[in-house]
């Protein structure tokens, strides 16, 4: 390797290196030589006159750059070159600055492949600074080095999303949009700009701007999108996919029409934005993606289009089987795909969190969401990675994971979301934390978390229906466990039922049913009975899709309805079946709830000893869940019951 050309700096260079090795001043590992201690390196560096240091760095950098192609690892050699030259950029000439700006771009891209995002951002910013230095920080560098500027500015923004440093993002995007020479050259910047808007939680505005770009690309949406428009489009798309298999899709040509590939990219983004704010647009978007794929060829976004359509089918039709088939079809492209991690993060949200959580054991979905989070963060897809984290956190609450551990997980996710400026997702994690806190009694984080009432207001102000839906359900669950049944019913009246085939909607129906039947027993008002009976009917319908997820809930609702109807023997049997199913299917929190309600049933029917036994068992399960507030409440109630049974304790 011609590094020995540097011999004119130190006479007899090779001999000097071996002498340093013999004296222990340097170490050698394969082709790599290094000082044996940082102090030695610093001392050697200080022997160089200060006026010679920058010229020496420049000469080393130029030599490394000149011969990088001859090295065994050209990328590492390029990085070594730019590290030297970036330290002396003020003594470079105009041509040298341009050359090393290009090398900084290459070094940054290489750093991103090893997930060194902060290092990559430094190289992109150094490249921009070198180009600016040629023109006194004016915008003239765009005229002379347009494509290099476009690449450096775009990569600076991309890596900013990845490592959470967003301070230069708006100015970089502004420079691209003001200097772009064509509509096509603005598209990547527009995509990045939309990501920035959505990261703040303003999904309605991101949706509006995305629709504007798609209109210019020739993809037009109806001015009025109602359920009939959506249902017609879903029906047509379902017909197109009726007999489609993986082999059929793999025989499609690769999508090469640039306009259509851009359309697919923006439709993909629109699916995400509108999922949070305008679901009907999301449903139309995935239908358009399927149609573009079948007409113009296959691309990575085609996989996302299929996955999103599977979710749409689940939510909008009764064809759960087809929804599951198309979701599995999308997943079949994942294994061995060269963009596996990025696609996994997205599919986790669409297939695992939506479709599979409805038909498969919910516990398996939480693990998939954790893997989706890891995959997204590995490739720098922060938005989808952290959305997987959000869903993982939410799902863990509803499957009965230990609450205090979940609070710790929520705090860790919140730090990541704060770092990457994912404010909309941050509120979702705060909502889970607050629900846990009400039950554990542990509220203090030092992170400035908002409570669920405050988050509800934010969701309404930002028109974030996705967040609002989740927050209301969290609040209902907590009120239900605390036996604050009227609060549950008031919230249910404020937040009407959405599509039943969302697993969180089933959770809502479950707690509304428990609350309504409890209030009906106390008040004998028919309106509460009707709500409870409807909850039983819905649960009896959805249990056909997943006995694992819903059987224990159905039995508990039936127990409460039997109790209301005065059928005490059937009620007791249903309570005990609910307990057995909750145990078998690992829903610890719902086992605790069923035991508590059975205890109340016994006590109210003058079987206090059995009731006290079940209160003790319920308290044990709530303790395992981490719900210390419930444990204290049940202890207090046990004392009241004992006092009622033993007048001498009064």
C-alpha cells in the first residue's frame, strides 16, 4: 500500500515503525498500527510544530484519498482521509473542498450502513460546510454543485431523523425546496418535510399536504369520501386480489415508472398519516396501491399496500379470513428481503398489531411489536420503529403485564420519542404510563408526563383520532378496575363505538358491559341493561375469531348478566369459567377482576366466607399485576366485611 510515500515526512519510515514496535511505543494488529497509549500519541503529535500540523493532516488526507481504491477496505480508507482533511478544511483550495465534500458524502453513507448516525451527520454537515466555504456561505454553491448539494442536504435531513438531531432540519429542507430545479427533485424533500410534520403529531396537516403532492403526481382522491365510496373501492380491490398468490405477484415486472414509484411512496405515507386522522382516506390509499401494483409492477411499497389492505378488510368487512390471508401474503415477502428490517417495522403495525391481534393470542403480538421496534431503530426508520414501541407498550397493559415494569418500559420509550421529536407517539406512551400510575400509585417520573385528561384535550385539539381512541379506552379500563362504573359509561357516551373489529374496541366493549350490568343491578334501569346485553352479544360474536383472547371476557359478561337476571347458579358457573379461562390464557389482570366480581357476588348473596376467600385470591393476583392501589382498596373492604360479620370489632 503506497502509504509509504509518506516516507518523505520521516526518513526510513518502515524501519522507524518496526523500531517503535520493538520499543513498545506502538502495537500492531494485522495491517493496523497504533500507539500503545493515548499519552504516547498525544506526545508524538505535540512534537510536530503547531504551524506544520494542519498541512501535515492535509497531506495525509490527500495521500489516503488518492490511494483509497488500492486499499483492501476503500470505505474505511475514505473515512480516514476525510477525518484528517476535515480538521484542516480552512487551508484547502476550492477544488480540494469540492472533492472532499464528495468524499464526506461517501463517508456519511458508509457510516449509516453501520448505524453510526451521529458520525454520518457530522460528515454530511462537513460536506455542506466545505461547499459553502467556496462561496462565503452564500447559496451560489447550489449553482456550481447542484447534485452534490442536493445529495448532502437530503442525507443531512434523513440522518437527522435517525439520530434525533433536528435543529438543522427545517433550514436544510428549505434550501432544497428553494433551489430545486424540477418538481421531481423536490419530492424527496417533500417526503421528509411530511415526516417532520407528522412527528409533531399534526397528522391532519400531513394528510392534507400529502394529498396535494399526490394530485400533482396524477393520483386524485374524491372530494367527498363517505362509507359508500370506501366500500365500493374495497369491493373492487378485493375482487382484484381474489385469486392472487405470491407466485403471481413475483411474476409481475418491477415498477420502473418514476411517477408511479413516487406515487407509491406518498400513498404509503398517506396511509400512515390518515390512519391517525382520517381513516377513510387510509382505506382508499391502500386500494390505490394495490391497483398501481397490478397495473405498473411490483416494488417494496406494494408489500405495504397489501398489508394495509388486510387491515382495511378486517375493519370494514366481515371477511376476517381474507384479511388474514392477505396479511400473511404480505408477510411472506419479508424473509430474505434485502430491506427486511424496514419492512418488518411497517408490517408489524399493519398485520401483527391490527389483524393478528384480533385472531391470534394477543401475547404473541407484543413480542412481534418489540421485534418491529428493534428492526425500525436498526435501519433508522424511527417513526415506524417507535410506533411499534407505542403499540408494544399499549398491548402489554391490556394483556396484564406487570405494571411497574411496564412503567419503566414506558419511560424508556418516552426518552427515545423525546430524543427523536416523535411528539404524537410520546403522548400515547404517556397515556399508558398514566393508566399504570393510577393502579400502582407511582406517579412521579421527573419527565414532565401529562395525565390522560390532559392528553385527551391535546388529541382533540390536534384531531388525532387514533390517540383519542386509545386514551379514552385507557381511562375506561382504569375506571372499570376501580369500580367507578358511571365514569366508564360517561366516557363511553362521549366516545362512541368505532369499528368493532379492533381489539382495543373489544376491550372497551368489555369494560362498558361490566360497568353497565353493574349499574343496571343497582338502579334497575333498562337502558343500562340494554347496553350490557349488547356487550354480551358482541363478545359472543367475536369469540369465534379468537377463543384465546375473548372467551374469558365473554364468560365474565355472561356471569354479570345472569346475576342481573337472578339466575344465580348460572352466574356462579360463568364467573368460575371466566377465572379458569383467564388463568389458562395468561390474562392475569382479568383473572383478578373475575375473582373480585365473584367475591362481590358471594358477599351480596350472604355467602361472606366464600366471598372473603375470593377477595384474598383476587388481592393476590392484583398484587402480582402490580396494582397496589387495588390491593389497598380490597384490604380495606375485607376489613369492612369482617367488621360487619363481627360486631365486636366496631
